[in-house]
C-alpha cells in the first residue's frame, strides 16, 4: 500500500484528520487496531469548544451535532452550599460550548469515511513505524501492520500517530531527542451514565464535603456524573444507592434544587494524570492528541486539544500540497505545545482547586475556598476561567507563522 499520510489510530483525532485531508485532496490511510463496534462505543469526553464544532462543520460531519448538540452558555460552581454561575458569552465576548458525546462524533466520522473517504482499516494492528525519523535520504517511512491475518506494509511520505497514550507511534521517537513531563494525581473519578434527564441545564462543578463531583449530560435524557474517589477504587464497591447518596451530599446547596435519580447503565473508574511529550514531531513522524499529551478531565480539554492538533496538521499538509511550503509543518510542534501547556496549566489549576486532598490538609482547604471565592467575586478572575474553558481561538495559535499559515 502507498499513500501520502499514514494515520495510526481511528479515534476522533485520526478520523478528523483523515476527513480534513480528504476534503483538501490529500490521500491518506487510517489504521485502527480495534473493531468498529469498540471504537464507536468507547466513552470519552462530551464537551466541545467552538473550535471543535467549527472543525466538524468544516469537514461535513456536523449534521447530527447541529440537530442534537446542546449549546451551553456557562457552568456552575458549587461550594459551601452556594452556587455561582460563570456566564461564558458575557465574559468572553460571545463564546459558548456544546455538549455532544465523543461516541457520536466517532460514529459520524466513521460513516463519512467509509462512504466516500480514504481507506479506514479496523482490526489493523500496527507492529512498527520505520524510517519516519531517519535523516533525509534514509528511505520512505513504512508502517508495518497485521490485517486480515497477514502482515502488510504501508509506505507513506508522513506518519501521524493518533493512537493514544498506549500507542506505538511515540515509541518510534529517538530516546535521546525527546522528553516527557508527568504528574499523577492522588485520586480518581468514578463515572456513571444514567438513564435520567439531567438535573441541570449547564454543567455543575462541585466541591462538596466528601470531595469533587461533576454533573454533566450526554443528551436531554441521559446524565453523565462523576465522583472523586481514592486511587485503586473498584466500581463494584459502589452500589447504585451509595453513588446517588454521595452525589446528593456533594451537590447540596441552601436552596431549591433536587438531584434526579435513575437507572445507572455503566460505571467506571478513571485515574487522573498530566503528561506531555516534547517534541510532537521528529522527521516525518507527528504525534497528535493523547499520543502526545494527557490532561485530567476537569478542564474538559483532552478531545479539544486533539482537534486543535489535527487542525494545525491539516492546514500544514494543505499548505505543502498547494504551495510546496513546509513552514506550518515545521512549526507544528512549537505551535501545538504552546497551546498544550496552557491547557495543561488550566486543567491542573481546576483539578487542584476543586478536589479534596487525601490528607484533608486544612491549609490547602482554605486556599481552595479562597480561589473559588475569588472567581465568584471578581469579574477578571471569572473571565480568565471562562476564556480557558471555552478555548483559545486557533487563529491565535497560527498567527505566529504569518499569513501563509492562516486560511
């Protein structure tokens, strides 16, 4: 097989990149190790920045999003039994966010790709990436993979690893020419899906007596909720009634509000970590999304960062295709890492501000409350949170490379 861009990973990052390249006339092949059913049911994020919505519109994958997505104009912070709303349009000059599950994004992109896009191979296990980081003249990059029971080779001009934190693409980077930065958090999230209408119109971020809780939703009839739990927690140790009782306690306010309960259809425990790999490009190998960076979900940045990465990449490949210029591709790692570190900082700050520390340090508790009260009382502080939560405009990222990088 031969193509221009070999894409490893058929999650939202790899699928979106393939669609953007296809619409620009650049050929590519997507290799995904899992089955289509697994990929389309994999539960992940559901909060989309405006830039992510714009990217899905750009590649023709926003029809269902426009019909079913829930536009949110703010979030609510709860602490000390009080509620404080952060109004996004007022604080950001009109920006909003949209709730639309990652599972639905993947379904939309898979359907488009299989209908009229470049090849998308499921159950294609990548064995190795070769020649992608070699010096010029070392031969074309090769991706060796197994599909339909036999080993095959994909030859390409460039390779993009969108294969997640545990993928193989990052392993092809020379050890001495890359560096990783990591931080593990001393707590996890117990997440549930419940067949019950959301008890709120916008997301609630709560700092309750037992720790953090988040009320989100997947649709007007399905709620998505999270509880801070100790690392090593087994979801089976939390019966449904215990989960609802703890959520009730953490969301409690002095006022008229009630948490609606319903059948819980799934439970899972997710660890919290921050991770950044530098650089995100070496030679003809690029990393995008979770293959290059992980953030705790508190800031809702994981999916949106991945989309930002591939939008920059797609524009870089389009510029190369149109004019032969590699300016934007050469700037890819630097441009994306600036945005990645800002999102990492924001996610870290949100996480530290809202989660109870395992040792319940009284000094840290008072600092957390001081930070929350500052946001509730200060318009500049609230505006800073709103600007980061709704996402920094992509144009600001691309502006650094001059007018040839912006279309």
